[in-house]
C-alpha cells in the first residue's frame, strides 16, 4: 500500500479538558499516514476506528471541524496503522419474527440459543402487525411490543445481544418477510441480516406472498421464490420435527443446533407456544379451576397463576395489569 504523510488538524483532548480558551488553541497538527487512493475517506475511517477503539475520545460536537468530525490518532507503527485502516467487521443480525402473543420463555430460549451458536452477533425479536392468516390475532401491537421489551430488558443483561425491533410497529398490517428483510438491509447497509425460521416452516417459504399495502410497500411478484433464494436462513430445529432433505432447503441456510454442537453444546428445546399460555390463562368453560388467582373483567374470567413460569414475571405483570386474554374478545 502506497502511503503519503499528511498533516491534519485534530482536537487535542488534553488541551480541551484543561480548559483551553478558543477552538484554535485546542488544535494540534498530526502527521498521519493516509493511503493515496483513499484520500479523505480513508482518513475518516482512521478517525472513526481510533475513536471506536478508545485511542482518543470524541471531542465536544461544537469543537469538531466540519471536514474532520472525530479526532484522529497518530499511528506510530505499521502494525497499528494496518489495524486502524483494516475494513470494519460487518455485524451479523438475525431477525426472529412472530406474533409473540404473548412472548414466552420458549421464545427467549430460542433467541438466546441463536446467539450462543455464534452464527450471529445480535438477535432482533420482531413482533409483527396484524396477519391475514391469523384472524384471531387481536391483541394490539403496542401490548405485544411492550411485552417483548419487558421480557428482553428484565431477562437478559444489557450487554447480551438480544434486542427488540419495532420496524412493524407503525404498519397497518404485518410486513411480508421479503419486504421486511429488504427494508432492514436498506436501512442498515453496514449489517448482514439472516432470517430465523423453524424447521417446520422453512420449506414452505416458497409459497409465501407479498401483497401490496398502499402507501407502505408494493406487491412483490414471485415473493416466495425470491425470498427463498436471496435470504440467509437460520434453521431452528423444533421438537418432533424432521429436517427436510438438503436439496429442499434454501441455498443459504445454517443450522443452529449444528453450530452449537460444534461448540460442544446441545440446543435446549422447549415445546411451549403462546397459544398454550393463553389457554391456561383462560381455559374452556368446562374446565374447573380451584384455589388460583382469578380476575373477572366484563363477565370473563382469567386464571393468571397458570401462566407462572411460562412467561417472564414482568410480562405476566403486564398481562394482569391490563387484563389481557381475559376479555370476551380475547384471541385464542
């Protein structure tokens, strides 16, 4: 790599912290190796990497130069220069979508196992909008989204890579999977996205459609085939489900359980659905329950103690507080 020595101004953090009077007094000049072909873009990369690595802190926004926003660091040896100019590592993110009505401990287990497989750096739990294939999904998006946030915030540490994505929160209905993935890829070009999918659904992807939603997205012809071929999948094996033949699987597909086995672990599987939680909270009329916490609201009854241990305590608290799944029009 051909390198020229270039003098560049930067905000001296020591002078700034010492209370330098004006901006010019806090400026220094560094001689920094910059690739001839890279120019200013390469200099920006050095600045950003230096700040991200903690070599120099960012200066106060009001003191940054227009052309050189973060301060730059002096690479004093070839090794550090090579490290600073190395291309950034792209973040790998898995999209874990669903209705999450409500989110359960099983959902959290799947998200954490995906992360433990080291196939991705983050898992984004993404609750969907209203779905035409699930007419019973009547719990509002805001309740389901809040329960997802409560679950993640109270069950995982702040440094754990499971997060909640609200991309569909302001949409009138569920985004087709191909539209969601393309939207996220365009919105976050610095990341590589994959789609977490159960082994029982992954072979059905080709039949998925993407009808238009006026004002939000257009129809995607051949959506299923396109989604099957262009998307990177993370296959989640579920209890009692047999994997399809390799020739029937998407061309870009990785298996969470195999990745865990390669690390000397076994995937922890939990056969628990949101439907089971709702059925336990409000059982059929011919089922008699005794000695359990009961809430009556609008003529309907709910036995919330039946959901203990199936959902995070924070989620159960939200369900009880707002009487979810106890009303006559509650989804089943």
